[in-house]
């Protein structure tokens, strides 16, 4: 099975780390973000990995090689210009002739990829979004009122939001919609599909998930590695 990892971002919110090392190769415990992703994908049967590169592409390609050390096949697609979160897959159209996983290169997750993929294959939607419920604490007491009178107080309630996890499953017919070699984002794809009256599926994951977008997230990732990812090492 096939997967595409987006590894071309600048990682501006993780500077100064990313001024030297591209975000997907930032050390996490005894490993790094991309190695953890690849070994997790392999565990679930995804052994053909395509890596879309741009920023510091030489570093990423030199480290990963052809994938032999991970027990998978790795091929690279280097962008000549920024193509967003969806546009890069069009450079791989000839390779992606079956449904595939697309994921951002800055995510740590324990997602059961094979289970999510199987669910997507049963869906009528050409595009399935993996979602995650995020709980955000609210630091103030919230009042409920009726006119000028308070009827209840919720002490520091929590807000729950279901968000895009940065992991998606795409079917090949989407290449008829996604413009070739053009900057195009996942959010735009969703809007275009809905505008055409096409279905957009979702799969709510319950496993661990972390988006390493900021320095504080990177610090959290170090602790997460000890708890969740020490077993995910290249063979």
C-alpha cells in the first residue's frame, strides 16, 4: 500500500531549530519525526512511501535514501515551487494509481493506519479526512443567564472541537479535480468537493496524536516519545 508524506515545509514556527535541520528530521528521543512516521506506516502495511520535498530537500533525501534501512521503498518528489498541502500529489499522479494515505510531515500519532484505510475503502467518498477531537480548557467560569438573571454557572468548562489531523485518504479520481502543479490546499479541496455535490468522508481517530508545529509542541514530543514511540525504530 502507498503513502505520501509532505516534507517540504519551512517550519518557521520551529525556528531556530529548523534553520539547521528540516522539520521532518528534528530529533525525537532516539529517532526523528519522519523515521517514526515511516516505521508506523510500515507496521500497518504501507511499504511504498513517497516523500514530497522542497525546503532542505537534500538533507531529507540523503537521510532517508531509498528506504532500505526502514524496510520500505522510498521515492522522492521535489517541488520546484510551493504547492501547498494537496498540490504536491499531482507530481506523483502516475505513481498513485490506487487509494493512498497523505499526511503532513510534522505529526506524531499512534493511529491504526490500516484500520482507517479499510474504513475509507468502504466509504463512497473519494476523499476521507482523519479527524481528532481536541479538548481545550477554558480558564474562566461561564455563566448561563435568562435576561438579567443568572441561571447557572459552569466552572472552567472544557470546549471540544473536532479538527483536521493532517492525515487523509485519497482515491485516484481526485486527480481530475486537483489542478496539476499548482498551489492547492486541503481546505480548498474540501470546499471544491462540497461545491460539486461530492461526498467528503471522515474517520474520527481516538489514538494519540500530536502536531509538532511550535517549539512548545516539540518539547511535548520528547516526552511523548518515551511513552508511545520507543518501539518504533528502523529494523
